[in-house]
C-alpha cells in the first residue's frame, strides 16, 4: 500500500491513504498559496488541528459539499455540529481507530481561538499523529512552538513529519531544527512559512542545516507537489 501526501499551501495537505482522501487544515479559498480549489477538492475525512482561520479554512463548505467527517477537538466539533457538519471529537492524547488508520491528537503549544466566533474557543490546539493501515507513521505538528515532549512523539519512529518553520506564530527555523532532533523522522516537510512577508523563511537553508546535523531528509514541497511514502 502506498500513501500519497500533497502539499496544498500553508499548513494544508491532502493525504491519500488506505483508499481514503483526507484533508488536513484545508485553508484554500482565502490562501493565495493554495494549489486546489475548495469547490472541487475531494474529501472523505477532514482533520482540523485548531480553530484559527488559516487552519479551519474551508472545512465547513467542503464538509457540507462532500459529506466528509470532520475530526477535531470537542470544542471545534460542537461548533461544527451547529453548522450541520458531521464530526468526530477527540482530545489531546486520545487515539481512535478510524477507517484510514489510528489517529491520535498530540500536544501543541499554541493558541485556542475559534476564528469567526466572537470570544470563541476551539479548545486545546493539537497536532496529529496518524498510524496508517500499513503501519506508516505520519505527524503533522499543527501550529506549535518547540516543546520537549516532542521526544516522546519521536519514540513512535516517524516516517514523515510536517513542521512549521515560519516563526512569529510558531517555531522558527532554529527551533524547528531542534524539533527534528527530538522527533527524528525519516522525512520532514517544512510548512507554515512563505517566501515573503511576515512568515518569510529560506527553506533551502533550513534543509541544508537539518541534513548536515541530522539523519532526516528534508523535502521542500511547493503547493501542488506530492510525496509518496
Ligand atoms: Ni494558529
Ligand atoms: Mn496558523
């Protein structure tokens, strides 16, 4: 079985695994980097790490169009249920055997706002740790600062990890390098940065440093590009 991961821009990914189409943090229609339109993207499941607009994105419209099940925290799930979206809620540290694999929500060091809802709270921000049906381990850190318990996630022997490097709202390149040392994934994909503006970073420089100092391979994906694993 092969798993295919496509970068959709910012922190959004499409993962094909076990015969299912899974969207992660589908921020598309308002994202100038997005490589796919929210009106046509297929989805069986949508995973949402936290309630900020650049992650919740087009979740509601895509879920309504496709009938996809949205997996997130209870607080985001309760709000989505009010929008007539099908949901499955989990909490940090809790895992569940979904048809596409075993998904655990992990700790993320970040904010809890629920954008678009005055004083809304999306609960604890999360990362996603997925054990695919073939045993492959995939980790999407969500928005997070560096935290020492990434070492515990690293004990899971990760195949692929997606880590923010944009700084300001999340880890920057230096802390993301330290994160790679704790997580020790076979492959890491940088996300949540841009080539200009507030989150401007140089992913090629980061790749050189990570590959000099660790055994992890860095794959820089442009929006629309995929890797198989
Ligand atoms: Ni955020
Ligand atoms: Mn964000």
